[in-house]
């Protein structure tokens, strides 16, 4: 809670005397910002005043104090409130405002269809516009109008990019384009697609009817440590030996921690190898990723047929049963997706005369 400063009658009388005195004290009594003393120099102090000169001419500080309102108006002009541009509302016409602007590209659909257009009805692009379907040789480019300028890679924009692709994936096979790909016009898009036509055909065929699912499997830490100590009784004995000792065993405890971490990592690596071998037959393809913690036995991106998605969780659960990383403990299984199949496409589009996009 802020402090309250009370003024006495003596303070008020002193302020009135200061106000009448003028100069620097006048400025402070009127509530103006305190100014540094003005040194007119030795010659200026000795110069005689002209006849009829006003008090303002004699004292520059008083001259400024005589015009407080004018100074405040100048101060306000230097601190005007910044006006932010209005947000763009979603366009009801998917082809509106595409003429005379650039195109931000989200992906390339295998074929245009009414279902694909309906899937984009309620989704907004980076700038709030509804994505448009632009026919191109039996395929459809998903795009929104884009004014010239740099596209900052923010979380909000990246999520908008992903939501457009996820909505389109429900109705068609979509080859995703990386975030930030912009074409100057439709002719620019046609040139990029034509230059990579063979590669595009190959990658569209690879993900036709497929979905990408992220798989995360972790065990409780207590159960994993208990299984490690049961497998390595010498570590348990060292833990018990150091339990009652004081600061003198500091470095021995550090060494014990290092041995426990190494043992846990070896067990996790072996569990990852076994689980990956059991899950591989369930997928068309998979990519292993580094774990984010020492009890996460598997972090993988899986490409599997869309028809196999409903039963994928049960198949993963059955594959985990023989895992000896933490016997008797229930693992936490997390499925992420379906998401755009970024991990299974490596298409690099280039604008004519530009670097890799």
C-alpha cells in the first residue's frame, strides 16, 4: 500500500512564499520539473539591463515559469499514445484480396474437392483471413494473401500455420510447406511447383492415406530407480553406507549420483531399442528423437495408415508389456496428433532466382 504524505500549514505557507519569490523556487512550487541552474557567464552577469526590461528578461528561469501551460502542451506532443493497426477479419470469400498481393503458402493438397473447401471454412490463417484453394494442374495450393514484409516466427503464427494444415488433412492428403514460404504471385507458385514436380509426386505418394502420430512413453522415476538398485545391489549398498555420514562424504555422494545416472541411462537406452523394434511393425515409418528426461524410454514420430490410428494406442500398450525398465509400474503413454507429416517429407522449394525456401 502506498504511503500518504500530509502537508502542514507551515508547508503551505512556505510554498506560498516560494511561489511569490519566483525563479527556481517558483517552478518547484507550481509543480514543474526542477531545472538545473542556468549559468549566464561572467560577462552576461555584468552586462547592464536595458531600460524597461521585464522580469522575464532578467531571469530566464522565471521566463519559463511564466508559461507552464505551453510547456505542458509541448510535452504531451512528445508522448502521444501509439495507435495500433486494426486486426484483419476473416474473409468470407476465399479468393478475395488475392490480386495485387503476395501469397503465403501453407501446403499442396493432392486434389481439390468440396470437402477440402469445407474443412477450411472455420479456420483462420496468419493474418486472420480464411485460406483459399488455388487450383494448379489437378492439385490445390492452400494460401492466404500476404503483404510485403518479414514474417516473424512467433508462437501464434506457427500455431495458425499448423491449424490450417491440420484442418486440410482431415479431407485430403496435404504436402506441408515450411513456415514462412511466400510467393509473389500465382505465376511464382506455378514456377516453384513445376521445378520440383517429380519430387512432389514422389512425396505425395509416400504420405497418401498416412498420418503422423507423436509417441511419448515414460515411467515413474521412483519405480525406475528401484529397478536399477535391484539390478545393481552395489549401488544400493553404497547409498546405505553414505546415508548417515555428514559433509565429509560430499564427493562420494557426487560419484554415487554419477553412477546412478549412467546406470539409468543404459537401462533406458536398452528399453528404447526393444520398444522401437516392437513398434516398428505397427508403422509405415518412424523417427526416433532424443528423450527429454532420463525416464522417458521412447520419444518417436510415427507414420502409419489412417485406418490404423484408432487401434494404435492399444497396440503400443501391448508392446510395452515385456519392457523391463520398471517392472510392475504403469507407464504414461502420450499420443500427439494427427499432425502434419513434417518428419517424413524433405521437399525444399526454391523461388526462381532465390535461395532454398
